């Protein structure tokens, strides 16, 4: 009861809320007291192979039954309202899953109808979503003849054909060339911009960094860390780097002035160029004035950000 | 390829009811089968060999009414039954195996479609296609015989016509579960097709061998089961059949295969 109330409170700004979710396959805990709040927007679900990403998605879809704990999707419980949830969810699986004898347009229309669209609605809508994902005349060919990129596009098209409010994308850029990856990420961004909640599972962290607003990192069936992407990457807490160039006297004069005003953490001097790391939570105006006053040239000024890969590796090491 | 700068458009249509969506699967199977050339060739060949000749022959031959033993004999004919077994193998071979192989089962089960409804859609599709061979032509033959009868007992002929309908549907009902089971046990359509044919055929051979010891063993044969149930459906004498064994055999050919298919679908749904 307590868990339910807490979930109801938390679900106001969340799409999916799970509280102490336990899913066991024999003696293995695929999800081990998995507690997570998936907010609206584009959310990255990251984790090594076997971490429990697919199990979580299948539990949300009601394909896998949980042993204990609570889970709700837009306030609905997949154990009781699996069909209603699946109507509001679109799923793009990781692996090949296309009906190879069907053409792209027929397949998308077929799954549109299975998702509850009438024949009259499904055919024009499937053309519409195939236009959206960028599949041209190839849509009339059997999907068995498609390249990996085309298959990914059709998989995305079948997931959005019935206009779901929530999308689960499992490795959407898997096997795609760099251009195809960029286009897929752009599509995800566009779908996300139309007030959809998208849960993207991927191990290509650069892709996740580009497109996600929120990150959930899981390992061994547990949530390791979760939070907004910006907050995750801004681990420096005001730490910035400045590169300045000038005569040695001017450089040391600038460094002294800097030390007098800010907390300088490190300095490196290479051939008349100095890189200084210090804490500045304010704006850069006074700093530039100091540089001008000391007679040094500012070549670069940037915050200390870490990549998602750093966050991921650090999280995994902490767990280990 | 490439992306045109078009935005995502929502869809605001009305959804169909959950419990009617299996019909989409069934409808798709019917269209797919009749787009398949090997199936069409076999279907047409079978229709000519099995149904067209009896239709012409029985209609021309003088007769006073449509008789139950004539229809039972016609539907229990060896050629008809062999074509039934061949067709059920061909129809069911890729119905589930192909979804397992291509992993499209995951897409089906991620939609608002329960595993049972998915199976119902596959079963119904196979039933409709097979009934087009086992039910519609015998009904046409029976109708033609009734239309050309000399006697005035049309009511009696109509009763046999109704029994023919039941026998046609029953043929599909008995054979489809085995075809679906073989399709669910493998992810290769060839294995499924050959497996279904061999399962039904080998049981018939074993029944033939063991039948020399006791006639009860004959009931191991699906063909014998069909023949005896035709006699029952047409109201003929079945006193020589061990009905205590016939009923379990009918159950064995229908219930466990469908249960196996359902369990296989459930397991695939969770990724096993």
C-alpha cells in the first residue's frame, strides 16, 4: 500500500515508475529490487549486456511477470492492464524482427491494424510514417531484401504507426553507418519533440549523449545511477579551463591575479601558453577583463565536462 | 533514402476492439496462401482430382436423394485424405515457424494482442484456408447431387448436406493442430511441413502394422480417426469402432498439440 501511494505521488511527472521490482528467471535475479522513475522526454537506458534492460522493457510491456514490487506506466499496472499499456506503447526491438516476405508498407500497415487501426486508416498512415522515417520506393520491396539501415527505419515505422505516447527503442542505431545513425538520432529527436516519452536503450554512448535528456544506468538488475544528462555530464561543479598566451611576465601576472580571486586547481605552462583550471561559478566577464588588464590573449575558455562514457565507466567501477 | 524535413504527425483515429484484432492475422494468412503459387497449384490439382470428378460423376449417375454413406465414402476416400494431409502441412508449415525464425513474434506480442489471440488468429487462418478444400467442395458436390436427385425427399438430402458441412469443418479441426504444433516446434518451415506430413503419415503406417494384432491399433492412424468420425457424423453404423479409444485419440490429436503451441508462444514472448 505504501509503495503504491509513493508510486502515485511520483508518477505525476514520470512515465514509468517502478518500486522494488523483482523479476527472477530461475535462481537469477534479472531485475533485483529495481526502483526507477522514468521521466517524460528522451531517456537513455544504459547498461552492459545482461544488465536487465530488455527484461525491464518486457516487464513494462507485461510480457514478463514480476515476482514482487510495483510498476506503473502512466498510472496503469502491466499485470492488470497489459493490453491498454501496449496500445499506448511502441516497441522497436534490438534484433531483426521483420516479416521478410512482406513489403515494408504492408508490414507497417499489418502491425498498425494489429495495434487497433482500421484498414482504411492503416494504409495511408503506414505511408505517412514511412515518409517520416525516410524510406522511399523501397517500401514496396520485401523487407528480406533490405539493408540494415532500411530495416531499422521500418522497425521504427512499425513502432510509431499507431501513434503511441511512449516509445521503447532498443538499440535503434545498431548496425547503421554514421550517416544513418545521425538520421536515426534526428528522427528520435523529432519524435521526442512531439510530446512523446522515449526510452532508448543503447550501448553507443555518443549517440545517447546527443539525443537523451535523462540517463538511467543499470547493472546486474539494479539502477546504478540516474539523473538529467546535463547534470550527469557537468561533474566539474563550476570547474573551468582557460588557455592564455602571452609573454612570461604577463602570464605570471595574470596567474597571480587569478589566484587572488579564484580557487586555482592546476596550472600547466607550455611554450608561452598556459592552461589553468580553476573554479568559477559566475560569468566570464571579470575574467576577460583581468586577461586584458594583464596583457594576455585568451585562446580558449570552457567548462570541465566529462563524457557519458566517463560517467558510465565510473559507475560500473563503483559497482564493481 | 534520406530524411525529408517533415514533422511527426499524430494519428487520432478510433481503435478497434482488442478481442477482434486476431482477425487481422487470420485475414492475412488467407491472402498470403492464395498469393503462393505452390499452394495454388496443389489446391487446384487437388480440387480437380478429388472434387471435380465426383461432382460430375455423382450428378450424372441416376440417384433418388443425397445419401449419407455416399458422402461418407467420398470424404473418407484415400486421395482426399492424402491431399488434406499434404495441404495442412503446406498451409501450417510457416505459420508460426517463420515468426519464430524472423523474431516477428516479438512484434506481435508487443502489440495489444494476447498470446492466445495470436494463436487464435493463426488457427482461424489455417482453418479457413483448409476448409476451402475440405468443406466448400464437398458442400458443392452435395448440393449438386441434391439438385439433380430424382426423389422428393429434399429434407433428408438437406440433413446430409448439414452433416457434410460438419464433416468438412471437422476435417480441418482435427488436422490443423498437428500442423500448428510442428510449425511451433521448429523455426524452419521445411522441417515443419515435412514434420507434419511425416507425423500424420508415420502414425498411419504404425497403425497399419500394429492393426494386424488388434483392430483397435488402427485408431492410431489420423486417417482412420477421420474415417470413423465421418461415419459418426453421417449417422452411420459405428458399432465396430472402439469409441472408448476413439475419443482419447481425437483429444490426443487436438488438445496437446494446441497446448504445446501455446506454451512455445509464451516462451518466445519472454525471449526463451
